[in-house]
């Protein structure tokens, strides 16, 4: 299951409807929440500039904790810390 495809996200951002992305994700989550005891969400990946902030918005909207996992491959200690 997914909240939005990459193509949907790109189209909604291009048309200035980025709030619709969050609405779709929350709607699909709420449908799953009603029928499942546990829902694991991977979150948005692929764009380091928006990933954290948008994943934080999603977590806040569904009242979920946020656990951040990131790769430090090819990054300096200063960049990671």
C-alpha cells in the first residue's frame, strides 16, 4: 500500500497542491487504522531537502512517533552529526 506515487507527488507539487499530498496520505492511513492493529509507515524518501520536514508533518497529522533512519555513506562526521 502507498499513500501517493512519485508521479502523483510531482504532479501535485507542480500544480501548487502540495497540501493534497498530505490529505491523501492521512486519508489512506485512517482507512488502514480502522482495520489494523498496527500500521508501519516508511515515509517519504528520495529528496533529502524535503524528506524530514514532510515526514514530520505526516507523523504529526496522524499522531505517530517519528523514527529517522539515514545513511552516512560518503558523508563526513560533521555532516552526520
